[in-house]
C-alpha cells in the first residue's frame, strides 16, 4: 500500500471547488401530456406542481410538443392540435407560449398544420423552430425570431422528427428528415440559424435504403464529426448491431455523416450524448421474444464513445422510454414513458406510466411520483424537458462537493450547502482538522436517532457553506441546522454509510489526482494528470504507460467512499476492470478520500477514457483521463 500526498495546487482546487462557482444551479423538469396537462418538478421528479393548461382552441385540444428556453426556463412553448386535426387533417393548430413558467399562456394560430419537433435555439432565445411531420398541404416548417409572437414559413419544407441546436455551435441547426419522398429524407445542416440548409446525408447513405426513417439525431457536443441517429421498425429487437443495412436501432457516423455504422439493433426512439463525459444514451422499445412476448421499455448506454452499448433496463417496465440527461448531475437520468399511461398491454397487465429516475447512470431505475391527475388511460406523457434552473428553489440546498449528488450523504464526506443568510461573512478554514465555528457560523447535524453533532467547516459565506458530515451518525433522515450567528435555517438530508463522489479538475470531468510510476528498479516518480493550455485552461495531460516493466498507478480523490474500504470498492477504466490497491481516508485532509488503482497496460493508445468507481454498490460520478 502507498500514499501520494496532494500537491498544493490540488488542495486549492478541491477545497475551493464550489466556493468559486458563486451560485447553485438546480434542475427543472417540465412534463406535458398529450391531453394538454403540464407539470413541473425541481426535486428530481419526487414531487410535481400542476401548471396552467396551455390555451387550446377548445377544451378537447391536445399537445403535440413542448419546448423550453435553455437560457430562461420560464419561457415555455407548447404546440397544440385540435380534434379535427387527428391525422393532421383540417382543424386549427398553433403555438402556446408562457413567460412565467406555465402560469399563464398566450396562443398563436398557425395557418396550416405542422406538428413537431419544436425547439428553442440554444444560443438565441428569440429563435424558435417548428418543423412538421405531417401537414394539410404537405410538409411545412416554421421559424420565429420574436420569441414566438409570430411565425413565418420556414425556408426548407421537409418531413422531420428531430431538430437540434447546441450551445457549443452557435448558428448551427441539424434537421433529421423522414422519407415521404426518397430525395428529401436524411440529415440537413444549417449554419445560419435555419435560414438556409444543406443535405449532409441521405437516408440511403444512413440505412442503405430509402424505406426507413430517423426518429432522433444527436451530435457529440465535443466533436461535431460524430453523429448518432436512432430509428424504429417492427423488424427490431435483436439487441445487437446489424451486419447489413440496419432497418432500425442506433447508427453512428464518425466523419460528419459521410459513412455510417450500426452500433445497436433494438428499436430506438431517441439518443443523447452527455457533453461532460462523452457517454451516449438511447431510449426505446425492446421487442418481445417467443418466451417473453411482452415488450418493455429500454435504455442503452455507451461509456466508450459509442463503440459498444449495453442495455440498462433494471426497473423499467413501460412500453417505451425516452431518455433525458440531468444538466447538473452526470449520474442522474430521466426516462419519460412515451406510450399510454395505464394501458393494458397484450399480456393483460397494467403498465405504469410516468417519469423514471436513475441516479447511477442508468444502472437502475425507479418510477418517480406522478400527479394523480395522470390517471386517464388514454393520456400519455408526450414531452419531457430537463434544464438548468436559472433561479433555484428557496431554502438551503445541500450537494456533495465531489460529483454533485443531492440524494445521499455519507459521514465524514464533504458537502456544499447553498442558500442565503448562511453566514455573516466569508471565511476559509485555516486549521487542519477544521474547526466547528468559522466566521461566527456553525452547522449541526441531527441524525434519525436524535443524536446531534457539530460539523467541521471548510468555508462559509452568506450564500455558501462547505462542511464535513460528522462521523458516527445513523443512516436515514437527518436535519442540518445552519446558524449564521444571528439566525438558524434547517434542511433535511438523507444519510447513508457510503455515497461516493469524485473530484474533477475541470468542467469536462478530468479526474482530480495524479500518477505514480513504479519503474522496474523500484524507483517511484510522481506525474501530473493535467496541464495548462495556451489560454490558461486546465486540460488533460496524457498518461504514458511507459516500458513493459513499469507499473503505473492512478491516484484519484473524492469523498464519501471511505467506509466501503478497499475490499468493497471497484473501478472500471475505459470499460475494463482495474485492480484497486487502496480505497479509503486520504489521511492528510479532513473529508478527503483516496483510491489507488493500477492502470491496465491494455489501455495504451486509447486516448480519453471514462472512469467509474463503485463503492458498496453505490456508483460515483463518471470522470475521465487521457492515455497515450
């Protein structure tokens, strides 16, 4: 066993990680049903607030799409259809918009039917795109440049299922078209906010034929040459990539759409790429088999840049699922039930509907709470949007200082709390171990057995407190009392023996740690995992695995996993199991945990690889390093 002391630079990064953010960012989830019911959650689908129904032309209108402004989550847009437009023929369609988070709505009637998708541009909130799938007079598109007050006919008429914009690519819009006509189907790209379009791949190029359509499109935010499309077909269900032209599933291009390769063969409805770690997720519909005839919802996951996919369905039991990222917590995913709520399937069993939540990157899922009004067997969740909430909920919010989890905290782990009036001044700990009073502020944690203990404080300010959960507290519900010296605020949290989180050097998820090289002659050399680029940004420094006689150990830092110990801690690097030689208390700094792992030599040349730590069955946030 060996320890490698933290460098001074790393100490500063770890202890001021959240103090430098200035504010807390939370997630808001909006859900809209086909029947026009709308709900909002700010606590990871635990509770829901019913919003005002959009202003439909009549009481029996239905919703077809929901879009939320990513820069102002109070700006909502809902596309509605009326009963006369069932099958998209006749009737009155339009856009409802809200500027107060769904409390009130204003409608704009469109001259002809469109349907979906509906998207707010990622960089210009005034631009809204609406592209039709079916319409009275053929496929139509609409575009607004005044926040949805008026819509003009779009410049490119096409049947479409997906339109995507990304904050990292201002002005760029991607459109995935279906195959009403063979010449029109495919993927289109605009570089001027949807004014003009260029075809980058036809359906024939993607599928090898013109008879199949794309259900969704995702572009890797960190590499615009990497594209994924999903497709549905009754021929799906093998769970493996097709050898020939795929009729469905997931198809990937690594060269900007010139060539395509099938990577997973089940029926897929949507696909997303996490910009923080490169993980790829797709949601869809797994066909039944002769021995298990009832189909189930399915999510598949790739942690190696889309090279391989694994089905992660534990806890999913709906007919179809669309998967969504939580923008603030890389481990958290949402699965929206995309078929009928409460429907009786061919097996005769009622299928529960609602929003499924995963807190371990899709490994397991639980059905979140859904408002009782969602009991109509003919209704369905049609849209789910999860975005960063500009204004966080009132009260004190506790998050793990490493990884950002909010659901569970372990004794002796570091927690960051955000709110207002938490302290009367800003102050940082000057002793190790830290004191329990800092800047006149204190934090006391009372566990489920009624035992109360003071917490050691690393940093305090009026808006933020970094503290260490005291040792010896019982698992279960706990109350954290924040005393500023003049007032006290209480907040509930949940304690458990293990709640792992990994520190990172940058927003891209670069693991905080170092490398220890043990040469064949026993010489030990410490090396960095990071370097500074020309702009002063922290970026990955590729690890050289060196000579065959070298042993290269990765030393990473986190919090919340010391109680698991080495025996109950495992790690995968680039999808490969790695040998953990130590996991526990770092020993020099309060609340800080350390894990040492031998890098497999088979990782040589892999480039960026994801790292997943699991401690006593709890999975930490995914981090990454680079290996040359």
